[in-house]
């Protein structure tokens, strides 16, 4: 068979290379660990890590038109391997009419596309001056089975939250800074023990650069917690990160 001429080779080269490019651009997923005892399916990934990196995807349609689209996030470990993928579960009317205080559903999937964590925040006015207007986030794993909640505590000066288990017992507390505006700097929310006396972790809103901060509401976060923390509470910590993002860093356009 005669060999292809140079012109034909040039035409076919992009088609040949396309699968290889797609493979190279695909995220590297964390290998699933062995099943843990008394661990909800899908949370066994959290038994081996004490840090999560949450990267919100930049939506070009939202950046150019101002129309609020569904938030999507890649959730990675400290090695950059993807652990979960999160996608907002709201309709267009709710996102664009209610803004950052909208009732929020968030589906979190593993690398087999199984929903392993579900987050829900009911609609509530976000005003720290009134104790009746406090935010909450319910965390379920598997979806439909409550494992804990994130509840905003009333405070005039500093953002305060309680991390509670399914029985309503306080396991951890979160204290934010007096000013949550992160111009050219990271913003840290300290994770404290239940009595508030010891720092055990942190939720950090990372500065992503002037262009991304000005023209999009796509944010990056880092979460640290004790390695031996109950995996259910690690999942609730992830829910706390999304609640902090919606309350303080999600632009209404």
C-alpha cells in the first residue's frame, strides 16, 4: 500500500492527536482506599487526608454576561489528585433572583459519578445584626442521611460557626476575621475545638489574582483538619467551606 502524502498526514495529525490531548488534560483521580469500618460509602477517601483543596471552575458565560450559572468545583488532595467533583443543584431563576442568599443544593460526586455527599442550605436572610437571620448548612452522606450541620452563631464583630454532628452536639467551632475582604491576601477562618480554646485546622480563601478576583466569582479554598477527625465531620467541614464561600465571597453580579 502506498504511503500517505505529506498533505494527507497533516490533515489527519490533529485527529490522531486529539484522544492523546484529552487523556493528558483529564484530571488525575485519587486511588480509592480500602473500605473503612462505620464509614459512609464514598467517605473512605477522607480517612487518609488532612487537607482538601477546593477549586471553583471559571464559567466564561457568567464572566462575560453576568448571568449566574451553576457553580462547579474540583476538590483535590494535597498532591493535586482529584477526590470529588461538586456541582450546584439550583435553577436559573433562583440563582439570578436570590443571588448569594439563594437556597442552595450541592451534589458532591466521587470518580465513579456516585453522589456521596449532599449539601443543603435553606433560604435565609444574611444579616448578622439580627439573631433570627442565621445561616445553616445540612450535610448528608449518603444523600438523605444527615451526618451533621454547620450553623452560624450570632456575632456582631467576627463570623462564627458551630460544626455539629447528627445529634446536634458541637464538635468544632469556626471563627473568621473581622474583615473578610481579601484584597491581595488570603482570608483565614480558624477551626477551633468545641470549647474554642485550641486551633485544630483552618479554612482559607486563597487570593487568585487580580483578574480572576475582579471579573469572576470563582474562588479557591484550602481546608485543613486533624487526620484522626471523624470522616463525617470532615464532610461537614467541606460543607462549611461552601457556606463560607456563599456568604462572604459569592458576588451577586
